[in-house]
C-alpha cells in the first residue's frame, strides 16, 4: 500500500525485500517472503530486488538479543532491526542505487515544517509504531517517507482490497518475525546460538526464598512475567528479579513489588539534530503498549541518564527501550538499565 500511494502521488517506485532468514535454519520457508513480495511487485508493475542481509541481521539483531537474554535482560529486537537493518542496510542500499528516499509501511508521521525532521506518532493510535523508530537519526529521517502515517489501518485494508492486493487480508504480525514453528523467540535463538547447552540454569524461588523448582535457563524469563513460569505457587506470582550471578529467578506475590519510580538508561540516541537540554521534562514509554508517563530525564553523561517518573510504572525491564516524547513527537530512546531494588 505504501508503494501504491507513492505511485498515485507520481513517484517512480521500486520494491526491495530483505532476506533475513537463514535457509539452514528455516528451510524453504526462508524464501516465502521474497516470493510473496515479488507477486505484489509484479502486480504493481515495479522492479523487485532481494538483498541478502542474513549475516547483518545475525550480527546487529540476533546476537545482541541472545546476549541480552543470557545476561538477565529482555531485548528489543524490533528497535535494533529498524536502526541497523531497515534504516541502515536497506537505506544505504537505496542511496547507493540512486534512490532519493526509502519508504516503508510504518504507521508514523514526519513533520518537515521546522529546521529539522520531526518524527511523530501515526494518525491511527492503535497502530502507531513511532516507539519502534525512536533510535533513528536526523540523517536517516531526512531520507525516509512514511506514506501510511496519515491513515488508519481500516482505511488501508479497504484500499488494499479495492486495489486487489493478494495480501489485503493477510494476518497481522504482532510478534517478532524470527520465530521457528512451535518455538518461542528465545528457543529459536537458542537453537542458533547455543544448541548444545543451557543459558545458565538455576532455581525458581518464592518470596520467602524457598526453592520451588529448577529451571532450564534464564533466557525463558522476564520481569513481570506471570504465565509460563513453570511452577505453581498456590497464589498469583510474578517474576520480580533475575540473578545474573546464580541464575536464580525470584518471584513475588505482591504486584506492587513490580513498581518502579526511577531507572537508568544507556546509549541514549536522539531523533533531533542536537541532544535536548537537560534536565528534560518529557513523557516516557517503557514498552510499546504502555501508557506514556511524565518524567524527568537528567544526569546525562557519556550517553547515560537517569529517569525519574512522576508516577510508578509496572515491570520496567532492563534491555527494553525507554522512549522519550514531547507531545506526539519522538525525541529519542535509551536502553533501560538498573531498576529499583528488585531487578538485577
């Protein structure tokens, strides 16, 4: 649909598909996405190219994700993929091949009315994807087009049907695209990076320190998790701490233990030309579906900062992205580090 809207607007469009799945792991299914994209490109009458970026995807997205999981962190692979692959490898390919811009189907807006390009939330608040693009730079944003940002998903689907696109009624992809059938993302990564051993086994402990069961690896747990923990504690219980030294997973039966009022961030990245002045009063989201909360970002030094929240937030998780906003404008992101006394 992004291509169709651009064509209607008079652009000369080509189609490019990234091949990110290793056939030695995914088999013939690794070729399905390029095949489907070729069908659409043929229907639209545009040239279609396939870029093999399996090694880049492994180096920039998958390996860091597995490293996070084995270090008691919960990774943000979609943000890393956007920063390094879609708007890194793909954008560089486009510019090297004399394209003036790269367009994708993300539901976000760009505002070029000032002296810099502002990244803003999409019109469809239920499909807004600005959170996942918070690590993009001005250099990247200045060469990107988001044709769907002014529309809602229902309108896009209806227009796709009216145009006769074969993918008009395809299922939405809500989870990471890198999952083998019947496996979780963690299990898929383990199959690739550590097929013969576990990622630090340990014990699941209740809120009194009692051992409930032995687990097969810390990569299977995240802060705030309740389902799939693998033990019955007799009451509702959540993961509140993962110990990197022992591999032990600590549970709590008090959901208030998951609340945090402050945390640290590292590797701050800004969508603005220059980093904003600090202390910065803004709003922050600690995950894609969480509500933005008023916050103060301060003590920035060497790409690090401290976030103090106006109200406590549940399950702030190391490894996830904290994304900073002023109104509907995305200012940037940082990777969540230390979180209160409950998280390692």
